[in-house]
C-alpha cells in the first residue's frame, strides 16, 4: 500500500463514518465532514498534511510523480 492509497482510504472512511453518524445519531457529526473537506482543500494548496507525514514516517512508499518524496 502506498501513502496515496492509504490517505484515500483513511479520509474516505472518516467521511463515510461521519455521514452515517450524522444520519443515525446526531447532525453535529457533519462538522467532521466539513473539516475534512476544508483540510483537503488546504492540503491541495500547501502540500501539508499531518496524516501523510505520519504515513511516510511509518515507511509507506510514495508513488513517484503523485507526491513529493521526503
């Protein structure tokens, strides 16, 4: 598994979980969905994502040309 696939899996699971929690528990869980969306926009401009940095430190490889190595 690469960093790129792992981040898609993690963010996708969090969005799905927050929507399901909003539907079946409390609408305030939609705040998590909004925060994740805002972070994805921010990360696309700055390239800064704590989860990506953590995954790289764990030794997951990056796909060349998709993300900066390091």
